[in-house]
C-alpha cells in the first residue's frame, strides 16, 4: 500500500502536479534505511568481536552539539577535538552560507 501510494505520487509529480506525499514517502524510506544500516552495523560489530580475546584499550573521542550555527565541542584528547572542530567549522560555514542564500532568494 505504501509503495503503491509513493509510485502514484511520483506519477502525479511527473504530470506537473506536486504532491506532499512524495516527501512523506521519501522521509519514511530514509528513516527505514537508516534503521537498517544501524542494525546491520551493530550485528557486524558484535560478530567481529565475538571470537577475539579481550584487550585493554584506551578510548578516545569527541563530539559536537550544534545549536543553530553555534558549535559546542567536547572531547577526550586534542587530536579528536581538532578533527571535530574542523568538521564543526565546515558545518557552521555551510549553514551560514545556506541561511544567507535562503534569505537572499526569499526577500
């Protein structure tokens, strides 16, 4: 039923009529694909470590919380924080440019 509605929406769109159900179908499909990827990654990670002997290791990591165009960066070591800082900076610049273009087009 879901696929039938998505296909019929695509046909209507091809005829020049825009229908919001295309975007709903695309959103649901992307969420489903994301869930499948996460479940597959968890299964593969657990199978990879199942037969190996446990080795003590050091965990390193960093993260970023974006509140609008402002990044809040945290991490456990300098190398991880620098990598996340570069990604957050690129994302911030992209977001500011997108907001400027959006404003410029809709004035």
